[in-house]
C-alpha cells in the first residue's frame, strides 16, 4: 500500500472548522485539524492560528488535508477570549515580525486604553509593535481640543519607541509610508471595527478586494466586515494578516504585580520604590508616581496603567476597552 502523501505549508485563513493552507509548492489546500490538538489544550480557543507552519496528511479522494503537526512558533500575539469562552487564550496570529494596532482619528474616536492593552500583550510576547492612526483626513473636521489630543498621542507613543503611522486610504503619500513599513515583513493589523483597516489594506494592495463597511453615526462604532483572520501576500514583499474587528483587548494570564514591567517607561524606576512589592498605586515612596509628578511619565499612560491594574485586581483580566 502506498504511503499517504504529506505536505508542509503555512495557514493563510482560519474559519474555525476549516483552514486554508498554502503548501510549499504554491497550492492552497482546505484542511481540518486533528482532534488530538483540540483536546490537548482546553485553555486555547484555537490550536491552529493563521501564520502557523503545519504538516498536512493529504486526502487523495477530494484533495483536502488533515493537519497532523503544528510546527514550533517563533512568535505569537494572543488575547483573552471574550464571550462564552472568556478566560481562554485566543491566538490572533503566529510567526509574525510586527503587530500594528489600528486606530482612527474619529468615527470611531481613537481609544488609548485599547492601544495600551494591545502594547502590553505585544511586550509580553516580545513582539515589536506600532500604531496605525488612520483617517487623518478627518483632522480638519474635529475640534481643536480633539486635534491637540491626537497630536499628543502621536508624540507620546513615538517617544516611547512605538512608531505611529498617520494614514488615510485617500492619501497616496501616507500609503507609500505604510507600504515601506510593511515591506518584507510578516505583519498583523488589528483594531476595532470601523477604524478603516480594510480600506487601508485595499489601498496598500489593490488586488486584495477586502470587504469594507461603514460606521454608525448613532453609535460611532463600526460593523464587522472581516469575518476570519487571513494572511495576504504583498506584491512589494512581505505578508499582511487581516483580522476581524476587536472591541476589547483582554490581557491573558497577567498577575497584577507583573503589569508594571510591560509599561516600558516604568522600567527605569521600578527598583527605586521604597517597597519591593510596590503596586505604584497608593504606596508612599513610589518612584513611578514621583516620575509622573516630575513629568517623566505621561499622566495618560499612568492612568491607563491604573485602570488595567484595577481590572486585574478585580479578576477581570484587563478586559476594559
């Protein structure tokens, strides 16, 4: 009897029950996952994620495959699952070089709390991260106070070492800068629905034809247009992973005492607190609070830290938005 054929490839699309795997010979094979992987780790919603390298056992009868091996990951980005599987790990993507949080200047209004939770998880997984601030064409339509807050936001995160790319799907110069940032890397973009993520991807690579949606003027929130995570090749080199809209970015298995280590600007001050178990919230002699008072740590970031800390202490795993 002939041995069943095996192929290796990368998962390019996940629908929950079926996976598209682009094999090393360039063929896309629909595949299911072996049951043992689903049973092996009940704390993970998806044992196989987009970006995973896998081995397939081919079904010669209908040209589908069965994923029989998941190769070791070099990187991943995960969040705490919401809904009925709350508390479990949901792997957004595997084997990427950089993660980008997409926010909009307005419609929906940018959300620093989401960004900070995203950046914490990127730091946890030692994954370089940046921010795409989209819809900058709306800057002329917002209040001067809001515009000043957007400018401060860009300056703050750039200074922290997280590149901020102002973008607009209608501005070719900005799209060129985004292409340059994505060039020859495997990148993932994630953010709330309505931030214009799909329109940006269509502008970056006009052959993608990713579905787009509108933002409700009443709720100022977007609707889900991307249903499943998908990895797309880029004609100028590299790959981009598009993800469904995420309204909240819950932290995964984070002890409150560890949170401070993932706010990069806190690190120089952590050893100077009076108490070794300082939470940087209420204790006297806190070097982090002194740095906030001295202007070395931005009050917005400190407030965000406290909000996440309180949610972790309450057992909510940082699921605030």
